[in-house]
C-alpha cells in the first residue's frame, strides 16, 4: 500500500482530484491537498474566463513557445515551490499525483530530494500546450490522440492514455430513471428538461441563448446551474419572473450544488460552455451535450471530441444556436441518436479506474 499525495486547486482541477481519490483511496493511503492559486493569476484568469473567453487564444499561442516554458516554470516555482515543499514534508508520499500544471516544475525540482514518484494528470483532453507536460514525470493523457500530441511536443516525455476522472456518482446516475430524478428534485417528471451549465465560476456567454426560453409555446422546464456566480444567479431570478408573467417555461436557478449529477441525469439535454469536466460529467450520465461556447485555444479540442464521438451538438453562433435549440425542443426524439455513442465514451472513461490501479502497482 502506497502513501499518495494528490495536489489540486479549487478550480475544475479539484473535480479530477476527487475522482482520483475515489479510485485509489480504498487501496492506498491517500490525501488531497488543495493549494491556493496565486492571487494575480486567479483574478486575471477568472475575469477573462467570464467576460472574454476568446482572448485565451492569444495566451494559448504564447504557451506553445518552448523558451517561454522555462520563463513560466521559473515564475510559478517562485509562487508555489515552498507551499509544495511543505505539503511533501508533511505527507511524506511515495507517489505524488498532480492535477494542476503550474505545480509541475516545483515537483520536478523536489522529486530527487524527497524520493517520490511523480504523476502528472492532464486537465485538458485534446488541446494542450507544452506547459502542461512534465518532462520527468509520468503524464496521464485522455486517449491515444492526446498521447500523439504529447509526443510531438516533447518526444522524450512519458505518457499513458487513461481516460477521464470524475466521481462515481455520475456513472451511478445512469441507472436511475430521468423521471424519478426529476420528481426527487421537485421538477415536473413529464416535461422536456434542459440543463444550462455555466461552468464552475459561471460564464456570461450563456446569456446568448437564454432568450430562447422566453416563449409561452414551449411546455418545457429549464434548469440553470450558476456555479459560484451570484450575479448570474440574480439574472436567472429575473428571467424566471419574466417567464412566469408570460406563462412560459418553468425556469429554475441553482447556485453551487454538490448534486450536479442529479440535474444532469434529470435533463434531456445539457447546454453550456465546453469545459472538459462538464462535458464528461454529462457523458457519464448519458445526457447529450450542446456546446454554445468555449475557451478559445484551451478548449478547442473539446469541440472536436463532441463532433468526433457524436455525443451532442456544437454551435457558437447565437442565432444558429437558438434555431437548433428550437428544433430540438419541437422534436426531442432527435436526441435519441446520441445514446449509443454516449455509452461507448462513458465506458471508456470508466476504464480509467482499472488502468490507474494497475499503474500504481509496485
């Protein structure tokens, strides 16, 4: 039995960390340490993420430049190395599994001194730059496609295609009737249900399609998961009031929730930004995903995964996205075509558990 330290952040990387701990916690002594993001980076990222996600295309382009990786590593080591050293001293791990790329260089510099095995889990499935790669550790990629990209960027780096890590409760939701889950959540079990997801911090790009739901002809219900964004939650309250006045669809606003698997399973379609965790959580609950926005550069590959695996729709043009939603609402049976592919991809991701346990054997 190994002593394993999992490191992460309070962003989406934490979802991956929780999934990892569920897999290995019964077989190994496991601890998750959440390390706070450096304040300037946190504020800057969240502001751009919410209001200008297309700007990340420029940032992503710079992160592809090899010489800038060295400058980046030097910067993040100044921010995180002592915090990471403290966690390693305290936990004395045999193995470190890291989910946030900015911690990699600190672990690499401490690896020989503290004698631990280092595993780096990618938090982006298909589109990633060289700053995500550990040159000395073992890199866990989503699939063979991402492993090929890894080898192009860093030919000597070790890599293993493994799937995606999320909590088991999402897979368990597959076995529950959508109608019964709706009833449990206080929703009408017989209405077509949409779930609009804005991401862990909420992104205002989803406002592009909200007007679609203000139509008294649509006998549907719309659940809007706002994450930690209180501003968005207040806007949804206003939307709900407007819909009630015109006797339109039932609008339900939900702030941050630990029962996201229930809302996804209760829905016929999930609509939102193409973040990898939300996408794979939807897959695990066998619910088609409609991507209406993404972080440019960083999440380009997620759009390709939706198209390649045929697990939903991609349409970022607000007018065309609105037309597609109307088409789906008027003919919900068109969503049935995605079920087979959702099951295939869900099964592949579930296989990450066995692969990881095998990897951790002495």
